[in-house]
C-alpha cells in the first residue's frame, strides 16, 4: 500500500498546497488515488488553468461554434461537465464577462454577447444572419446592371492588359484628373496633383493617421466613432483621446482642453453624416472648430465616406491646408469595387504617399481602371442619386416603425442610433436580437473610452431588403415594448 504521507524528520506531515484547505490524512490505495487526483484538480485549479478555460470558450466563439445569443450552461452544470469547482466556473464566467464575450442576467442565464466576435478593431465579418442591421453597405437591386454596362470592354485584351499592371499610390494622370473632377463640389475643387490612392477607405485612414501621428502620439476623436479607427490606432501605437460632442458635432473647447492636458498630434472626425450618430456639423461649428485647430496647428483627418449622402462640402473647402480628406467608392458603388482616396494638403502629400507604400496599401490596377470608367461616365453619380433616395425611404420606414422610442437619426443617412429603455441593456438587447436572427451593433463597439458607452445600439439600414427591414424593425419594436424576461418567455 502506498501512502500520501511523507517523512519530515521523525514525524509525518501532509502535503498542502499554498492557500488550500487542509485535508484529513489519507492512505492512498490504488483504488482511491484517482479520486484524490480529481479532488485536487477540482479544488486547486491555478489561475493559468482557469484562464485557459476562458480562452477555450473564447476560441469557440471566435470560430463560430458559439454564436451571439447562444446560452451557456448554468455555472454548476459547467463545473460538473469540466470537472472543476463551482467557484472556478464562476471565475471563468467572470473572465468571459470582463472580456465582453458574454452577458448575464440574474435568473435568465449567461448568453454569448452580441459583439463577442469583435476584437479591438471593429465588428466581425458578416455572418449571413437573416436580417443584417450591422453592416452598412447599400446595394440596390439594379446597381449591378449599371456597373456591368460601365465596365463593358474592360475584359478585352488591351484594356485588361493595362488594368492588370502594377499601380502606384499616385495613380495615372488620367485617374487623378477623373477622380479630382468627381470629388469636386461647388465649394471645393481638389487639384489632381493632391490625390493619393489606396485600396479602400480604411487603408486611407491608416495611411493618413500614420503620416501625421508618430508612434506613441495622441489623436483626438469623437467619443462614439467609426469602430475601425480603434484597431488602426492600436496597430500604429497611437492613443485615441475622446473629444466631447453635442448636436452640432465636436466641441472646439474639448479640442483645446485635450491638447492642453497632453499634446495632440491630430484629430480624426466625421463632419458629415457622422457614424454612428448621423450628426452633420453646422456651419457655425465648422468655423469655430477650424479657428481652434488652425491656432493649435492641428491637422484634421476628415472622414468623408458618408458625405455622398449630403450636399455639405468637406471642411477642406474652408481650410485646405489643415485638412486631409478621406473618401472611398465602396459605399457609393459596391464593396467589391473599392478604391480609397486621400486628399492631403500639398505639404503632407509626400508623407502620405510614403505611408501608403510602407503599409502596402496601394490600390490594384484593376480597381483604378474600373473606378476611372465609373466616375467618368456618370455611373457613380447615378448610383449616388439612387442611394440618396433609398436612404430617405429607409429612414422614413424606420421612423414609422420605431415611433415613440428614442432615436437619433439623420433622414439622409443609412443608419440610426437607438437609445434603449431602462429595462434593457445594450449587450443583452443585441444578444436577444441575435436569437431572433437579427444582427445589431451595441454602443460598446463605437465607444473610444471603455466603460463609457451609452445604453444604445446602432441600426444600419442599408443591407436588408425593404421587406426584411420592415420585419426586423417590427421585431425590434416588440422587443422594446417588452421586458427582457417577458420577451424571452415567448420563445
């Protein structure tokens, strides 16, 4: 018979793990050695082991085995299945909650969060969910026919040979001329020699940010902003500083305060149809903000991707030497026909071009060729006209279906901001919607400062058909009218 005792001098002492309770002295026969091992594994799981369990659940979420809205087992059941203590299961669940991977309600259970598969950067890729209020790429029923007509002949050998050649960050003289003419508005006409091109709008933001903010630097941003800027800044080693907003946009005094407390290198804002709030900056606010940034010598990275839905010109029309304008074709045309534009002041153009090259963000020759055709023959302009009408129709339907609830919307935009009733929490609401095959984006995705997200969700209206849009909005209205418990009980 083997013993669990060990000799210490002339006495015997039981081996005790640090911080553990003392077990009675046992003789360890071959028949009970397995039970004792199990007892130790249950009661003395190390910190690294419980974190590994949390990592395993996180991996199942990341690869789609666990989906938003799925319910995790009760902690006691989880502990039994994993052969761990209930207290350890509680630590695993607490860690998942800390990471934002789950949401829990007393008496209802623990659910995979609505934004559980998002990393630091932004939303995950589209998941094929039935009604998608998460991704905002407007695609009209007849737009492929318009695009196909514009691209006729591009498949011919001579045209294709030119399109498949290596492209550069500054494109060709013809591409720059066409793009400058397309981007021009009554109050703003960029020079063809200013333009720099990338593969898409995100790459344009990254290149501009890298060009004006050094690693370790600080960039002011709207407190609720385009989610991908968070991931871009993290990869570049840039700290984002939230700037206070009101109904007119970023407040100039918040820029002054942030710069005074710790030097800012630039600010990134969306003056027209801001994402997610839909705010378009008023003329007075534009003038006040530009006076401040000019005095502080701060460049503005001006995201104008949603600007095609409005007639407001970029801030660069008033202060061309302070603003780097970002735009792209993906929302105007289609996600698969992306081309990013950067219009920097001439003094910053070389730095921006260097950022594009070093980041590997140069657009393909085919993207240049397709975009040049579509901009020059009026196809993009016609798609813009049709999408403006489409956005207004969708906003009208949303306003009708969500009448009586607190929404913030711009009737020209493709998204709206829905503040939830007090009995709902953002993450729980998103998880509940996911169980009904509806994808929403919680406020935490847009919040720059962790823990400061309002109790709200964004609804992207572009992707569903009008019938899906109507059905999804009716379901959301029903959820808002019910309590979490009452609505769950109807499943």
